[in-house]
C-alpha cells in the first residue's frame, strides 16, 4: 500500500544525551489532549497527544521513542459510552494518521459508544524518530514478452539488499526497536494510558498480527478483538509468500462479477504482453501499470467497479480505438491514478524493518526460487510480482537481530475475538483467517463471499456490519462461525 514521508525528526537528535525518559504508560490526562493544530485532522475534530516509550522494553531508562496518538471522541453522552476502540490499519509501515478518517465510516451506534483512537507505530509517520528515505519502487519487470522470474528475483534481491542496508546504516538505533512485540507492548501501554481496563481493538491485515501478538502476550486484558483480513499466525517468513496468490484470486472474482469486462481484460492484457503503449507525454504504458493498479484497487469493492471499468475501457480505446478516441484515451492514461505508483508498500522502509525483526528464519536462495516457481505457476498474472517482494524482503537484514513474534500454538489461546475475512481476499488469503481461528479456539469466524481486503466499513454487507457492531458493543463472541453472502455493491458514479 502507498506510504508517504511525513515530518521526520533525526535519530541523532532523539537518541542524543540530555533526554530524560518519561514513565512508560503514564496516564494521558484530559489536559494533554490538544486539537491537531496545522493538520487535516483538526478540521475533522480529532485530538492529538503523544506517549513516550522505551526504544527497547528491556531498557526502560534508555533511549525513547515518542508515539503520535489521534483520538476522535465518542458522539454520545457519558451514559452511552462503552470505552475506546483502538485501530491499526495494517502495513507493516502504515501510520494511523493516514487512515484516521476510517472513524467516520463506523456505524452511528459505535461512534456514540466509543472514542476512536489510532496511532503511528514506532518509527512511522509522525511518531519520532521515524524512518526517512527508506522507500523503494516496484520490482523491475520486463515490459513485454516472456518474464524470466528468476532474473527478476535476482535483481530484486540485490536492489533490496542495497536499499535495506542503506536504511539500516542511517537508522540502526531505531530499527532495533521496531518489531511487533514492541508494538504490542506499546498498545498495552496506550491502553493503560487511556485508563481502559481492557482492550477493544480492530486491526486490518498486519494489524491482525499486532492483535494476535497482543492476545498471546496479554490474553487477560482483551475485551474484544476484531481481526480483519488475518495474517496466518502459524507461518514463518516463507509462509507469508502465499499471499502472492491473493491478487489473482481477487482479479478473477472481479471479472466474474463484471462479466462484460472479462473479454476486454483478456484483449488488453494480450496486447500489452506483446507491446507497450506510447503515451502522449512520451512515457511507455506497460502491462504492469495495469496489473499493479488492479491488484491495489480491485479488493476495494466500493470503487472496484468504477475504477476497473474506467481503466480497462480506457486502455481498450488507447489500443484499439479510432483516431480521436485513441488520443483522448492516451492522454487520460497519463493520470498517476492509472500508472504504477512510485512507492511499493510491500518492500523496504517499515515493511522490511518490522517483518525482518519479527521473523528470524530466512529461506535459502534455492528455497526462494522453488517457492517462486510454484507461486508463478498458481498465479500467473501477478504472483511473481508479489512473490519476489516477500521472498527477498529481508535481503540485507542478516546482521540485524530479530525479536520474534509469538507463533501458534500459543501457550494461552483463550482470548476472545471475531475473525472476519473474504473468500477471495486480494491480499491475505481466506485460509489465513481459518488458521487464525485454529490458533484461538475461543474466537469465531465471519466469512464474507467476495474479494475485499479489510471488510468492516468497506464491504457493503448488512450481515457483516450487524455482526461486528453487536460483538463490539456486547463483547459477546458469537456462538458459531458465520457466513455472509455476496452483496453486489451499490452503484457509484463513474470516475471522471
């Protein structure tokens, strides 16, 4: 997912002498919350605060990090308030700041009952210090013709090795404290700091890793967990590469639910496999501009239909249209919305820093190549693009000590929770949700037929919304697992 560089403080400044560490988990009293001045969140009614935490929990008096916290107060009165809903949008590498507006998609009853709190995890966004200059672009893949994924893998491994080593050199002090175990302890400190007796939490994608880690470390402190688009809690680093299959599943489901676009897609991708387009600005438009963006937007059902239709029909005109329509389409394709993004959210920066602290095992080069071949065979459209990222993500991290996250089976697995996932999730395969359920037998699953990644407040399903709202309000785990049928999204206006 897309990442942004925000205001950064130098590591040398924050790790320098003369900083007296604050008490870990101190209460964030009412007078410490301020309007988020000079920030887009200020106009939305958010309050901002900070919480200082030790860089390494074993050294509470050592170097500190300062977490940026964002809160949208509940709309109801004191008699309606249940507590605080903590939220993490995923990544690893995505700050809460850029997804804080998710609060406004919550059903009104939850807005009345809960303060909404999100935060920028250590090393990210407006927390300080933060990683700077560690972002990386997408893998370099041939624009047309047959792809030799072994060569792509080899080049990506070297590219990430250099980028990661450069990031480590500049941020070594910070990176040693960026694992998920530290983040889970931060979440526990934040719960205490806000005066909540137990945690009510909603995490999406990597946010489910934070949630499952918290549940393994602090099971008695859990009130309610919503794990949305789960990551397999049994898998090691090599197992995460199975997510490379998910975009092909999501694209296939999209084309099944928009059957008139299937022949258009097949015609366009076959043409782009043979040759790239030359755009009006002189830049090439390749098959990866199409596939990178379909993989990003198709699992967002509210916009998938309008976006996918706009992209495919525009490409069809640019490739096969008459002169005037062809030129208009070529001009339209110069829009960044239709081009491969500058930043690959599945490699480098916070993604590598957190992942490589969490998983000490590294698949060998031979294992990587074997897994890559299998993933490309099963997911020929996009499997290779994502697989090379997951298989090489820790290139250059061999000298950085790991702080492994707990893996299933957990010593304590009785934390309550609701695990929600879609059958053709475009990022985290549905079987990962079932794996999460096996790890926590006291939890229940709610499966939605569809391809959405991050379902709650995104997918248009009254069945899902009612179940999640009821669970968060009552903290009563459903008696049985549930399935919600596919609901065709409400038609939205075409993209202009």
